[in-house]
């Protein structure tokens, strides 16, 4: 049994049924939500492999699919830049400059992150 407050003032404690101290409660609705999200993730990933095993896209479709990772990255970064300050814009500039100089995405991301951290640290 646990004691819970009936009012905001802390008076009027009453005994209610609930988990004991340190006991974890597994709710069926939470388990169902986790299982549904796992199934959706698996279906979308496995579905792509199954689909492209069954059909062969033409060159135009292949070219379009090649741009999806970049478009998704921009979709994540653009709102952050729109709401960001100098640190975010400096980091983006360092990222672009590093990418143009090295053509290595991992180096560009690391350099841009370091640049933003540098500006945040100087504030």
C-alpha cells in the first residue's frame, strides 16, 4: 500500500492501492505501444528490401532515391538553423567548408559540431 495526498496542501493523506516502494509496474498499453512501434520499424525496413527484391527500379527512380538521405538531413537541420543563433550558423558554415574541402561527411559533421561547441563555450 502507498500513501497519496488528496490535496495540494499535503493534508489528508489516505491509503490507496498502488505499487510498493521500488516495485515496477508494467502497463499493458505501454507494452502494446512499444510492440507496435517495433513492428512498424521492422515492416518499413524489411518492406523496402522485399519491394526492391521483387521489382527493379529504373535509373530515374534510383537517382531520385539517392537524394533521399540528403533531403532528410536538410529537413532536420533547416528548422534548427532557422531558430538558431550564431553558434548554429557558425557550425553550419564550418560543416559546409569542411565538406567542400575534404568531401568526407563524417569529417564535416565532426568539424561543424566542434565549431558550434566552440562558439557555445565562448559565450
